[in-house]
C-alpha cells in the first residue's frame, strides 16, 4: 500500500529540502519507487525565462521521479515571502483542490510520496489557510525537521503541540545539523525533546556537505526509514 508523508519544519532554513532529498535518495537506493512534491515554492529565480523552483528541482533529481515539474510543483513565485503574500502579488489564487489533484496523481504512481511544505506549519498559504491546513486537507501525517541549534527544543515542542492541537498526526522528528560544529546542546537536545513529547526522534542527520553525501553519512536516515517501516 502506498504511503505518504508531509515534511514540515520548525522554521524556514532548517534543512527541509536537504533532508527530504536525502530521504528520497535513501528510498531510491533501497529500490523503493518514491514520488516527491513541493506544492508551493517562493523565492524562485529565473532560468531562461520561466521561474526555476530550486527546491522542487532538487527533490525531483534526488528521487529520480519522472513526474512533470508542474505536477511536482503546481505553484511557484518569484518573491521570497510567505505564499499567500507572493500569490496575491502575482494575482494568483492557491487552490487546495488543484494541489490535491497533483498529489493524487503522484501518490497513485509511487510506493512512497514525500510532500515538502514551505516554512513551518503556520506559514500563511492562502486567505485564512496555513500549511497545517494543507496537510490536513491532504490527510497526511507529518515528519518534522528541526535544526540542531540554540532554541531547537522550544521550536520543536511548539511545532508538535501545534500539529496535535490541529488534529495532525506527527510520525516523527528528524534533527538536522546545519553546521559542522552543531548547536550548543548537541547530544542533549534529543533527550530533552523525547522527555517532553511522545513523538519519537527518528534520527539525527550529521552535517553533510550539500550535494556531497557519503554513504556513511546516510546511515542515520536509513534508520529513520526503518522506524517508519519503509
């Protein structure tokens, strides 16, 4: 049976695309047919005219997905701001039904589908709607990516509490180390997060030079897949 997960973060720039791409690579290397989706992307640069959604392109490359880019990423905007602000500035209405149609096509074609959100759960997506509302609309459980740096405990617990109060199931947390030295609480953050929530920390990704993951660096993410029974 096909499985899908909505990858969210405790904030922007915590490594959601990086971790989602690595998870897709791990699944692909295991022989799993993995689909990916980035429903909305802002801050897209121009590439010979059209907007180039770098996150969506990274996910497509990591997964080897043959799905059309416009299905993987139905909405993209130039302005590096919240999606509802970017869409309003562009005169575009973000339609949840259109996103679900694209998601359904991808999910039907693959064994596992990873859907990456933008920013955190309460990023405004459309008038009166947030990323949390989209995850609920798609009916997907969450994987939370948190950057291992000062504040990670608070930000992670806030995200989990917000999700659960909105009726979202959080399947697990992945700690990402965005720098070689890690945060000041490295080694203890995981214990504190697990002390205050029943949501498991699936693993802790070591610092990896972007675009150059070594086989040994992927072991933590392989364990994440095992805990998700993938």
